[in-house]
């Protein structure tokens, strides 16, 4: 079973994303910010991370810089889900495979992307 870690500060979105992905057969774990996400990353070892950018405590960009997925966890891919139209300046530095605007993200789109990148 493929594993997805959802790092999102908005609880309703965490719950909806979890429901969608669990229904599609993924094992899901969640974190309310990047600091918690780092702890869960080490213990859960996901195949995919669904990551918000704007969060309290530790934002998504700080999370990406802190864990350096590309070098330390090359098997983990990241889907960014954000309210920012251009959330990452230098996307190639990170293991980000897709960026979604939250307002445009449908449950079907998230499920398709998760299957594609795991």
C-alpha cells in the first residue's frame, strides 16, 4: 500500500484530502504544519507528500528546505497545494512534481495526481 503524508494547516482540508486518498487505497497520515510534518516524515516514510505552503509554525518552503527531499529522500515526491499562484520560485531544487491552486483542486484531480506520482 502506498503512503501519503498530508501537511496542511486547515483541518477541514486535511480531513477531505485524507478521505479522498484513503478511498483510493492509500495509507494516509497528516500533519498540521511543517514541523510536525518533519517528525511524521521520519516515522511514516511516505511515498508522496501533499504540502501546503502557507502555514503557521513552519511553512511549506521551510519544510522543503529543512528536509532536502531531493538528496535525503529521493523516492518521495511532493504535490504542492497552495493559495499562491506561483508558490515556488525554483521548483527544480525540490522533489515537487505538481502544483495545484487550492481553489482549482477537485477530489478527482488529487486522486489522479496521487496515483500518477506514486
